[in-house]
C-alpha cells in the first residue's frame, strides 16, 4: 500500500518531474469527412500537428457506384449522406476505419414517398436517433425517426413533415431540442427561426416559423456557437458573419447583432464547426481546393488576426459537403488532459488545482474518490494511478 503523500510533497514531486513531461498533450483534432460525387473521404490528424497534410491522413471512407453523394452530417455513432432523394446511413461495423465493406452503407430513408419531387438539401441527426432534413424544392422540414429500432426510417409514421413555407432551405442547425435555425437561399429572409412554442412536435402554429435575419446576403452553411450566437457562411461575400441575439428577443434583427468573423476567404463554399478545439473548417473552391481552419486565438470575436487562418488540407477536388465527428472524451480517473493515460502532465495539473487553480469541468478525471470534490482525499488514489500497481 502506498503511504499518504501530502500536498507540499506532491508539489515537490511535480517540480522534480518537470523535466520529464515535455510538452503538454495536444488537444485532440476532430475527424473530418467530405463528400465528392462518387466518394466520401476521411481526414485524421495522425501526428497531432493540427493539419491533414501528411501521409495517410486522408483515406477513402465510402464509394458510390451512382456518383451521387451530396450533403453530409453525423451523430456520434453514424454518418448520414444525401443521395438523390434518399438518405444513406454509414457505419464502420468492423472498425477498420472505412465503410467499404458489405452492409456498411444502408438506406435510411426515402423522401420520395413524403413529397413530390423532393430535393433533400441538408440533414441534421441527433444523438437520440432522430434525423431532420430540409427539402429545398418543397420548402419543408422533415423529421425522420426510427420508431421501431430497426435502424432506418422506412416504416409507417417514421417520416413526418413538421414545418413548411421555407424558401429554398439549404442548411440547418439546432439551438435546443425544440428550436432550429434554417438557412435559406433568400436575401429577404436568409435565416428563419423555428421554435415549437406549444411543444406539439411541429412548427405550424402562430409565431413558430418567423424571421431570424432579414435583408442580408444569403448563406450556405450555419453553425451554432451557443443559444444566442451563430456563424453563417456567405459565399457571395467571401465571408463568415456572426449573428448574436444580444437582447434575447429571438432574432438577430437589431443594431449591433451582426459582426464579421472572417473575410476575404477566397471562394468559400462549405463550413463545419469543431467544438472540441473551437475552430471553423471552411472548404474553398479556389485553385487549390483546400480546407481552411479558422480560430479566434485572441478571443476578440473574430478570426481576422495573424495566424488565425491556416490551410490544413489541399487538393480535395470538387467537394459537395463537409462534416465533423468530434473525438470521444472519456472520463478516466487521473487522466486530466485526456491523453488516455495518467502521466506527469496530469500530476502537474492535479497539484495546481490542489493549491487553488480552477478545477476542470467535469471534475471526474481528478475526483479520484468520486465525492464531487478535488481535495487531499484524492491524493493517495491519484498517486496510485500514476505509479501503477
């Protein structure tokens, strides 16, 4: 049994080990998927340098014999892609890093039975198994639910129209379980807000489908930063703008609610957000067909400053859409930096918290005895985890 190590001894141990820890564990990069007409590719930052420019960091993920892959979106478990009037579900069932094997690409839903000549234009899955899709031709929002748990939405009552009167909707983002923003190819009302005020499961009632932004250039991709803040890619202006509902009145129509996040982007076409590293990834149809990472490093509300726009992939070809799967974060006791192991880096973090530094959220990595606090009672089990059996 290990003897109790008090805080001063622990801090001294941190100082002794400082030369061993090297640089802190880098924050995990997201996995990015992008579609072309005939293929879906996966980008993974294997060497942790923040880009996808190195060998084997771009791989084939799926191939379409019909050459019709379109818009993409993903949950934590599955990737979804629009193919003509249907939605396909992709799952890497054998864990080999692709969906090139038998039964790994399957029909999830066929929208042709729901509307006349549908043109699905954006999809948004949730981790609860429900998927939402916009139909740009018919101007509707569709909810797709796997009610019987058979892995698809092909059965009776699993596809339902929940909103209409949309004008060429092209992107969707969710603010909470009952509120969406829909981007439209319409300069009069480029963004609409859908709020299920009476909680009846649709957006057909009074004031449930109204303007969020008016008389601004139309956009193509929209992402949520928080409930009152969104970013909108406007390809015609080569810019990304931030809409912030400062007065919480349910729109961004008021003074000082529109800000430039990034401009002069050189033919931007698609955008996706990685919450894990607070970055936007923008695909550009410029000569290099590249991917640009944008990050507000100095926290001034934009990505207009030095080193805040970095090319992270090139030569992507003609991309239809991009989407991101965030790294899965596990809460292993003692692993404060999420590296997958308890190391001297975690020891340094633990020691600083014990002498007054802010604790992480959630506290579980360093709350070794699971009592909701990080304190002296956690020292001995932490040292036990550090040194091993």
